[in-house]
């Protein structure tokens, strides 16, 4: 029996107001109506044998092992497919069922290799457990007859093996792929004795539609689908619950361990964001933690063209601190700054901003949310009063209409996408607003009712046109607006959206979306029942990113789709802790909990707690820091866990800014692109090596637990603490829980958050305080945080980035499933088998005009720069639009992107760049220069004798 | 012009994809269209070619695996075209009781075939079938869709060779 396994109740739990009383083996039970007999018994500790049943899947009734006798009923019904009934008397152990079960097991085992002692699932195999449970003693049929014992294994997937010789054809994998993941990559091929699990059209898993989420591996009761890490190392011996460090979904995982070695990551059934599901990144792509390129010793150098040399932690910290002191004395306290990381924990982020504000003595702190969801913060705070999504993920189960704008959930937020697809298969309607035909538009069993394939940069116009239709056709929920919103602002907004330039016909000309589609989508959103909007960086990363967020908020308020489950405005946040890093006061103008630094009362509380006088002036944002560096006013920076050079727009400008600084301290796992410009490198710790909390896109605070000793020697919060101490600012925490205590004391929305409560509840959605001691799943019920919801005028202003004769195409960017952002981690895992290079998607019409064939090298040029990559000719993008990912440094996609940015928050306009594409035969000059530079600036001098 | 099993117009020329798309177009909007489409594809091509599966899957918004699962579940859907005459010998219990096994052995030996094999000249394919429902007039066979009852091996061979 697997010592790490979570209890499996056999069939899913049921929610019902009515309880049913029955007797199982003489024990009186009361369970919700609709519960299966199998689950009712298992909940009471009566473990009826089972093979094809597992509580993550609906009952299937194929293995015939869970048969029971029920008084007054004929035969031996399968307990998994039999719902409980009042007064039912069930016997789970009788001579009849015992004989049946043994006979069934005998048949299974007659076509199963008897290699238990050397099998990778030995000790973690349900077939083995059931053979014991039913008392199997002999197999009368021998092994001479027809069998499947010689079928070859499929090793094509880098993370798991499919060995059909061990398959019992229970269909758990097929059902997991369909029902949980929603990919339908598996089937049972053939019939009868010939039935076998097949991927795609009986091809290898890698060649099939499989997305390697691992749900099948988790569902398999035998060694048929087994993690290669288990095959190599043996079954795990203990499990620690922690939180994934990839995207903003925040999947809860059980790190299954042998000693300090991770054997596998298994999504936790108790995880409230993921309910036992995961994607290829979270489940499998954690090998970067022990990758040979990880830097484990601190490095320093005097000049960035010197090689690095390894030093002790004391020397590295002392060197960085003395440089920061020197710079402060020479150029003034405003010449220093810091960048917090949305990849690190809340506690670590809190300490970095505290270091900047309290030890550097200014507010020059910013975070990578600057380049992703800063418009969400600003837009939702202005309209609703708080800088966060309004719902929990469970809310999608009650949505009737789902609107996806500028997001690609199946690639970017795959676990949430699977839940969304479940709801869509149940009949919810779907509207996709995106320039590209993302998978959700049409993929097995999912079909969008409307796909508004708008021209990049016209979100605001299309959203205003939808509002126009809603107001024009009297679809506004006036009761909601009257009772919940500011009426003056509403009236002004209603007359604004009715202006002729917002009519669908006018917007059709601007956006390229047919007026009828805009009208249809608007009516569906307003009248289709519970309507929920999910959006991503395709909304925010525009010159009008904040405007678009407010336009979304307007739509939700106008239709009354706020303040209850199934509705709301939901930013799909990119990084594991981007919500948290913003909550923790990472922005130059805000202290923890989104309170402005100019607020004397707020600052006073921090002054008292921290023993300093905080600056009342907002500090510099990242782009301002870079500009100030080029002007010679900004000289030293401490960057925790962000690769600014690769991820920020207009790479050449960023590089110039870093080259102008005198002390760049990079605190990261790997020598990244920014480290090429650094003077001090502090090795960071991975999420497996530290304690803390992450906050996901639904404001859910979840524990991160240390499962192994930090290979670099310290958890990240300890490193920041050492830096503060070296700068003579006292920081003395023994554990991140003490940092959380300080956060709770200073931040009203976190007032009730403690590690004890997190351990007790599993997770908490902020705000968590005296009025909501267990947190807040759905916000703005019954009233908006700011009091009355505020409609904002959202006039469409075209971006200054225009196409013209020289740059006739529009470039937009995105991510793919197997890779994560700039790929620092995922490129160092076997996930590269799914993505060897970034490619440029181009429409066949545009490709033909330029003589470009699929797979050709092309030059991608904008006003800022040029790079080259391979072309993929596809009608997924509209004519006039090209698309690429930015996962690989070789591609240098941000050499091309511009410095246009959101008017309110400076969030870069990554999603719109005017470009030209032409055939080429290799790398551009910049790529060659960059390669040489990166190579020469990442040398590490090894110490003699080591 | 010929009509398929479910009435789709069988375009005799064009690429495989175009021909499958024409069949899909005929069934557009139909609930549970997969089986009718597969029947028409088999009528058009004599089998369900592997290359047709992705086209059907995309057209019906199913996964390739789902279509593959259905195709392989039914013995009647072939991966290769059958011979010009397709003989199905009933192997239901009633037919077996009336000597169908011996009959089958003789027919297979005559054409030098195993079950589901096709003669090298592409003339004849012999398959088993369970069952034709003609128990009262067993043994029974089906040749290209027409059933024949109380047959002997000689009769089956004659029918298979194009006789009547």
C-alpha cells in the first residue's frame, strides 16, 4: 500500500440537502442523497475492493470487483454505480461476493505479468492490493493462452512510460484524459479481449494529442502508466503538501519524497484551486531545481566583462552592501532601487520592498507585475475598489456564459482551462475575443459561440461596442446599477457608449470584427444567465491596457454580473505569486494592501513597526529606473528573481541602462540574461527549498513548504535579511511565519492570516479579517469595496504603434503550454521536447506574398530592432497579424517590441508591434553580437583545487 | 454519381480530404454523425483509411483518439479495402450447431485464406460474423450484403466466385 496516497473514496462526493440513511455491514450510515454505496462505505472506513473506480472520476462499473449484496435486490450490483437509498441494507463481505471477486481477480491476473517484486509499482499498485484484499491464491487458467504480456512499452514521453503488458483496461486513464483534462487523447482501441488503451490513432504518446498533464498516470491503478522518476528511483516514502511555483492558478501539490529527493509531484485532491489536477509543468517540470547549470555559490566581479569568481556568502553580501553604501554616498539615496519577484514568496517579496524602503531609504521598488497585470490593479481598484479578481476558480462551475479576452487558458493556465472546458461541455456558452484562433475557439467537444478575431490593439473599441449594444437594446440590469453603482457615472458612461463611434458598425471598421458578431456576443453576455469574464495579458499589455480593464468592469456592472458565484471579472494572473507580490507593497507608490505611500496614517504604522521614517514620495517604476540609469541618476539595483533584460521591452534600451549602472545585484537560480550585466550574483533557492506562502489569481494564500535543504545554502528571505543586516538595518526573523505576522499586523486585508490558520484551513482567500475570518471567495457582495461601483469613460485611442508601408504587419505575442515565460526553468527540463524553438506564426496569404514557406528562416523587423526565427504558416492568425512566443533567449523577441506603454501604469505594449517579415538565411547581427556578449559575460572562473 | 449508405453523394474523384469533407458536409449539423459518416466513408473508399480519421475528427470536433476508438470497436469498419466479393460466414451458436465451422474451414482452405484475409488477386475476402439472425435457416452467410441461408461450402464458394 502506498504510504503517501491520499484516501480514495471511489466515486466523487455529492452535495445534497437531503441525507439518506442506510446500513452497511451492520453499521448505520447517513450520507447525502446521490452518493454511491461504494463511497458511503468507504467514508465509513469499510473499504469495498475496487479497481476501475476512483473518486476523481464518475463511476464506470466495469471492473466488477466492488460487487455487494443488497437486501431485497437481485444479484450482486456494483456498489460504485448503485446510489444509496433509504433503509438500504448492504453486505460487502459475503461468501457469494468473495467468490465473485476472487474469480474476477483471477481473470485479471491471468493476463498480467507476475513480476511484482521487480515492478516499479511494487508497494503502490491497486491491483496488487486488491489481489491481497480478495484473497487470491491461485490462477487456474495458467499463462499459456492468448495474452498481452509481450506488448512493447511506449517510452516516447520524457516523463512517463506506457507499458500495455500491465494494463487491465479499466479505462481510468481514458476517462481522466476526457473528463478531467478534457483533451480526449486516449481511447480504448478494439473490443473484447483485444481492448487496449491507445493514444491518438494507436501512435506513441508523444505523437498523439496528449498534452502530458499526467492525469492518466495519476489515475492508473497499476504500473502501466508510471512516472519514469518512480521507475528509476522507487516509490516515495513521504509526502509534503506545497504549492506549484509556475502559473497563477496555484495548484496544490504533494511533493512525494525519498529522503531529500523529490520522486514525483502529485496534485492534491484537497487543493482548492486545482482539485487534484495539474499540467505538464507543475507535475513534471521541476528538474531545474537540480540542474547542473544552477549557480550554488555567490559570485562577484569588479567589471561586467571580467569573469565571475566564487566567494563566500559573507564576502558577497559585504561586497554588495559596501557598493550600495558607496553609491548612496556618492549619488544620493535615490540612486538605488530594487525589484521584487512574483516567483518568490509573499514573505520574501515583503522583505525586498522593506529593504528598499527602510534600508535604501527610498520607494524605488517595483515588480514584474509592471509588465503584466499592473493595469488590472489600477483598473479594478478604480472601478470596484480593490486590485484583484472578484471570484474563486470554483465560480466557473456556475457560469452560463464564459467570456475569454486576450488570454489563452489551455496554454497559459491549463488546469483552470480544464475546469472551464468541463463547464463548457456541460453546456455553458463561450465568447472568445482574441486576434488568434486559440484552442478554446474549437477543440474536441468545445466550440465558441463567437470568436471576435479583432485586430491587435482594438480591445477598447470592441468592448465599448458591446456596451453600446447592451445600452441600446435596454439590456442593462438597472436594478443592480441603481442599488450598487454611482448613478452619475453610469449616466455619463451610458451616453458615452451610445456615441456613434462606439456603434458596432463603426467599430467593425476599426477592429475588423463583423458588427453582427459584436452584437451577438454582447446580447449573449447580457442575457445568457451568469456571465463571467476571464482575461489575460492580451488585455493589459497595451497602451490602453488600463482602459480595457475598466471597460470590462463596466460591462460586468452594467449587466449585474458581479457579487455572486458564476459571474465577475477574473484576471488570469501569469505568475505563481504575482497577486501576492502586488499585495505585499511591491509598487513604488503603494505599501502592502494597496495603500498609497502619501497616506500619513498608513506610513505612520509602518514607521512605528520598522523604526524608520518612510519617504512620502512614490519612487521610480522599472522603466523610470532604466531611463534614470541612462541619464546617470540611478546607479545600483537589487533584483530578486526577474530577468529584466530578457523580459522587458526594447532589449537594447534595457541593456544600455544596465550597462550604465555601477552595482547590479542579481539574486536568481541561474545566470540569466540580466546577470550578464551584474556585478554580484546571489544564488537563489527554489520553491522546493523554502517555507513561505504564494497567493494565486483568486487571492488564495497557500503554504509553500520546504521539502529539501537549499542547495545554495539559504532560503531567499534569509539572503535579503543578510543584505539588510549588512546595510545596518536590523532584520531578525527565524521563520517566514514571523514575517507573515508582521504583514498581518500592517495590512488590514491580511489581518486574520497566520500560518496556524493556513495550516488549519488549507488556504485562505483575502480579505481575511474580523468580518471574514475564513477569507472571501467572492468579492463585492453585498457591496463594492469602494462603496458604489464606478463606471469609467473608456474612449478608444489607437496606439501610436501604427502599421505603414515599411512595417505592414502587426506582431502579437503569447505563451505555449510546455514553456513558462522566458523559459529559465522550463528550458532546463525535458519540456523542450515539445518546444525546441520559438516560431513566427504567419497567415498563408502574408507568407505567399513574401515567398515564405513553412519552416523557412525569416527576419522579423520593427522600428526598434530585428531578430530572426523560423516561420510557421497557419491560418490560426488573421491576415496582417503575426504571432510568436518569447520563451527562448536566442529569439530575442523583445529586441523587436517597443517602448509604448499603458498610459496609467507603464505596462509595456507587448501585444502590438508593427513589423515586417522577410525571408532570411540566419541570425541577425544583433543575435550574433548578443550571443558573443552573453558567452563572454557569463564566464565563471573556477577556483584552483576545486 | 453514387449514394453512400446514408445517402451522401460519393464524389469519385478528388483528394481523400476533399472526398471526406464532402461526406462531412452532407452530415453537417446532424446529431451523432460519426457512425453515419464512417459508413459513408467506408462506402466511398471500401474502408476507413487512417488518413481520413484526422479529417473526420476535425470536422466533427472530436479527437483523433475518439474516432479511432469507434472505428476499431466495430469489426465492420476496415482499415484496408475488402476484396471485390466480401463473404461473411455466420459463426453464431445455431450456425455452429448446423456445421458452420466445417463449412468455414472448407471455404477458407479453398481460397487459401485466414479469417479476414483477401485473396492475392483481390477477388475475395472471407470474414466471420456474429450473427446474422438467421438461426432457423442455419448455416447462413452474407455475400456483399445479400444473405443466403442453408448453404453448403460449395454454394458459398460458388457465390464467392461470382456465381448465383
